[in-house]
C-alpha cells in the first residue's frame, strides 16, 4: 500500500474526480475538462488501470446499454481514500511554507484583485 500513496499528478486528479462521483471514463473526462484539464481517453484508461493495481480504485462492468457495450465503472477503494487524503495533507504542508514568503514578494491574492 505504500506505493499507492505515491501519486502522480494525473493519478491524483483522476482519483479526485472519481471521489467526486465520476464513475466512468467519460464522466472523469468531463469532470476534468470542466476544470480545464483535457485528458485523452486512452490516458485515462491506463491511469485507472494503474490505480486499480495500486489498490486505489475498484472497477466492475456496469449494466449494458442499448447500442453500446457496457461501461467499466469505478469507485474509490480504501487505498484511494488514503491516497487522496495523504496528497492533500502533503500539499497543505508545502503551501504552509510558501504562503508567507510569496505574500512578501507578490502580495496577497486580495492585493491583486481589481
């Protein structure tokens, strides 16, 4: 499980999309596109497969649909929840070291709003 906590950037955002309720490759793509991250379907399939091997997501074949094959659906496994919380904790700790020096150099975000 130790390796599951070492997420790449794409793995992290895909896990967050799945955690937010996107349960298919199409749903994950749409959610990421909505926040400005365009990802090819093939890259998502590979990433989701890697996350499943790490124990971060579980998948199953969903119900059949008329005219198309049944989709593979995803949900976070316990390892996925642990991984997203660990990634958030890591980023918060790093940001805590950046906010004050950044504010000294660039000002606060409120200072830059017109």
